[in-house]
C-alpha cells in the first residue's frame, strides 16, 4: 500500500483521468504513482479491477508496474485547488508506480524486448478475465530501456470484464466464453516469439492459486469500492470459475501459435 505525500498534477491520458502523486511505500521508499481516484467517471469498480489485477500480477510475476491501494489524506488534498474543486475525497484510491522513459510498443520495437516470454502470462490473464483493452489501446503496452536491456510493461487493467462498469449479469454471461485477441502486438508475439511452454508455466501457476487465496483477493477490496455483498460473491464465483478454465483458455491460445513453432511442448496439468 502507498501513502500519498504530494499531488503532482494530472497525467493527461485515459478515460479515468489518472493523476500523479508522490508517495511512500510501507517501507518508506519514495515513489511517483499514477493514481485512479475512486470518484473517476467510470466508477469505483475500475479500482476493483485494478486491485485484482495487481494481486494476480504479483502472484504470477507479470510485467505490471507495482500497484495497490494508496491512502490520500485530507491534508494532501487540501493543498491542491484542483483536487478540492473536483471534490476528491480523502481515503483509499488505487495507485501504481509511474514508469519514466517509456515508449509505446510496436512491431518495430517489440523484437528488442528481453522479457517477451512474460507476455504469455499477460495474454493468458487478459483472456481469462476478458480484457480487450491491451491492444485496442496501443498505449497500454510500454517498452523501456533498462540496464539489462529493453523491457516490456503492461499497464491499465481498468477494462477487465470487458469494461469498468460490470454487473452480476455481465459476469455470468462471460463465465464460459472467450474472445481471442490477435491484434497488433499480440498477433506478432503469437506468430514469431511465444511458444506453448511459455503459456504452460503461467497455466500451472494459476492452477496453484487456492480457493482461500482467491477469496482473500476479493476480501481485500475496500468496502467503499464494492459495498454490495451480492456483487462481491458474484465476483469471487466468476474469478474462481475462470481460473478453473485456465487449461481450456491456454489451449485456445496455443492453437494460435504456428505449427512450426510448437515444437514438442506438452502440457501435463490439464
């Protein structure tokens, strides 16, 4: 969890109007965070989606920037006329680490990345939880030059479950479906870079998430973000059901890899 220290201004991109804050981690480390406020125009379920993604990202070691709840005090808010005028309330919002020096991924830069295999986990996650926005919005895949080489990062999980404003009926309607995504970078990754074994490692990791741990993911959502207990239960049932389908989702993705690139990989965890 982060604690906001100072408001730095708007990011200027995104339907949720993200803002920049300087913050501290629980260990006292200073970070600049991209923050989605609970009163954003898409609603607080966007924050629910982001928090769930951050939890899955930590479990699966995905290339998501570090994220979690950020506490913004009234003292910090009152120092900004912009935030006071906007009626931002003190309390818990969602923040993730701001990445400096990034560029947008394209077919001309993708080949440079040293962590392309991590994208198998991101693609599996997106297909499990119906996130089409990773390629519909090309700004949600970033690349940055680091000491070890160029590294890919996947950002913005507000459109899990196809959109921020989901409801119980929508979740139930998505439980058994899949929409395969071969647009832009995903198509290039499937055609040239990813192998079945890259997906299978993440498939097994998802299978190892216990029912109790999934329940904890949902229980950790602040009540003010998701006050309806029936919706909370429906969300838990949905993510549980989708995790149980991970082998099937993996098979559908692996089927998109050209035969020449499949090798002799065999998944034994179905």
